[in-house]
C-alpha cells in the first residue's frame, strides 16, 4: 500500500511522464500518510492479537510455527489461569514492541 502511494506521487511529480500539453493531476503529499498509518497500525497491533490468540487458545490450536510453540510453552502459557495468561501476553507485548522505542527516545537515541 505504501509502495503504491509512493509510486503514484512519484509519477505525478515527475514531469517526464506527462505530455507537455497535459498538466498532471494535483495530489496532496499528505495522501501518503493514509496508507502509511494503516500499515503502521497493522504492524503495531498484529503481534498483540497474535499473543492474545496464543493465550486464549487450546494447546492444539496454539500456532503452526515453532516460534509460536516456544512463546506458548516458555512465556505466555506458564499459568493455568486464563486471566493471568492474558496479562502475561499483554506485558510481553508491551516489553517487546512498545517500551523499547519509548526508552530509546527518552535516552535521546535516534530511532
């Protein structure tokens, strides 16, 4: 989606692609933000949904990859309590995907 938006804006902004008699359509550069935000939201929240699926699923439905099985057996499904499994999944998600960029920003390191 982002690549397509960049290609459209590049094509519109490059005069070599247009006849001299035709004027290219006016595309606002902020149009690029819509697919970028969509992809960013998807990439941000998909792991949380995946971890919650591991926490709420039965052992036979946990996942197809060895990575899912490792996360399930070693981290998320350590407890038999379903609420505790959900909390572990959320804390694991926050500690892997949310807190590191925040801590790096606080320390002043460029992202």
